[in-house]
C-alpha cells in the first residue's frame, strides 16, 4: 500500500513539473481538460490528457 502511495505522489510531482513542457505538445488543452478560477487561483483538471498519457505509458510498458 505504501509503495503505491509513493508511486502516485512521485507521478503527481513529475506531472506537475512537466506541465509547461507538455502544454507545448497540446496536452492540457484537449477536449475534456478543464481550467477554472476559484479562490483567487487557477485550477486545472486535465482529465483527457491524463487518459492519453496513461495509454501511452501502457503501450510503452507493454513493449518493454
């Protein structure tokens, strides 16, 4: 259980660090990616980008 928690936290940290780089390739701007402003801060919910990146990761894992 603790291993999965560590993996999820590391993945979230990695994705938040790579957000600006991935936006150049269109991730975060796909249909189904939501951006809104609340409490004086901009929030992003990249649902479809997450699905696309998960499929790519699954394909890479299958071939490795």
